[in-house]
């Protein structure tokens, strides 16, 4: 390999090291939330963050990186023209884009990044409080065993112009209460509380079973991260739980996890809903 190619590879290596160190400076959002918010995922996330630190440390101590750092140090000692001794302070002062005289390293976009939810469908864009009843009828006609209803505390209770609670059921799998909030006349989903199919619980309580507790935490995490999720998109997500107890995890290939002994309650959108265990996500 000639010296030019070697120099280019060392520049790429140091750029990668720099970017990974900068990522370590960012506090994971889950650590800023209350400890009880997403307990099943917190320990795994913390272990993952420490693993990232170890990997970056190993990369910095590796022979190629040390060789590149030595070469950069010697180059700096030979010619310091135009180099600032405190680049972090300089970066805080200069917020404008890079000029042609000071090119910045290219950072590729991760093409494999996943979305929490599928793109909005036409029905999601036009759904309003006035068309909610018709949407429920259409959904029940076209989704087989998945059923959706406007929920009221007592039979015959007046729903009002903007229903606040829906009930979703998959026979022998789960039932879920869906809390709605309105922006103008358009409803979006605020909460999803799942229960076992035969549990008789109030919509604002919690299931007695760990699998539904974990599912509740996962759904809350998705809603909190995304925000303003439409009801039709949430229906797409909930219908994917038809195979909650038979779908295998896309990562490990198991139905029941080896750690928590629970089915894959996480759903990831990659053109279709894929099942994951919390420990595999």
C-alpha cells in the first residue's frame, strides 16, 4: 500500500474514532427517565452503553489507531499552521457551515435505520372525531378477529362529540384500552394499556401478568418517543400481536426468551412488523 493510500486509511480511522467518542458523550435518553419507566429495558441498555465504551477503548488502543495517532502528532509538531489548540472552543464559536477552505470529514448516513411506525396512510390523515364511528365499522369489517370499539364506562352512556377511550381485542390473545387526545377534531393516541383477554380491569389500571406489563411499557415507550401517532397506525401495530405467543423473535429465532421467559413483545417496523424480545432489541 502506498503512502497516500495509507494516509487516507489513517484519516478515515481517526475520523471514525472521533465520531464514536463524540457519541459516547451523549447521555442515552432512557437514563434521563424515571427508573421505573422502562425497567425491563434499562439494564440491557446500560450494559449496551458500557459495551460501547469498551469497544471504543479497544479501538483506541489498537495498533492501527496508535500508529495513526503517532503520525498525526508528528505531523502536527512539524507544521501547526492553521491548527487551533482548542478545537472544541473553536467549534462552539463557529456555528456556520464549513467553508471550502476547511472541509469536514464525511459521516455516512445509516441506511439501516428503522422507523418506529409505518408511514401515515391516507385514512390516518383524514380521520376526525366525526368520522371515527365510520372508521371503527370499516376496521371491524376488514380485520377479521381484531375488533375495535368506542368504550364507555357504563352501557348506554353518552359518548360526547369526541370519544376519549377505545377498546381493542384479539380473542384469546389480549385486549387493550386506547386513550385518545384531540388536536382540533383530529384524534391521536395518548395511551395504550394492554391486558390479558379475560382480565376484568379498569382502563387506567395495570395487568397482573408480566407479559402484558412488559408490553404496556414497550407501547408507552414507542408513543413517548414518536408522539402524535394516529389511531389507524396504532391499529396496524396492535394487529401485529395476533401471533404474540407463537411468533419467533427476528433476532434470536426463539419464541420464549432465554432471560425473561416471555414472548417477543417488541415490534420493529421494517416494511412490516418484526417481533423482538426486549433483551434482543
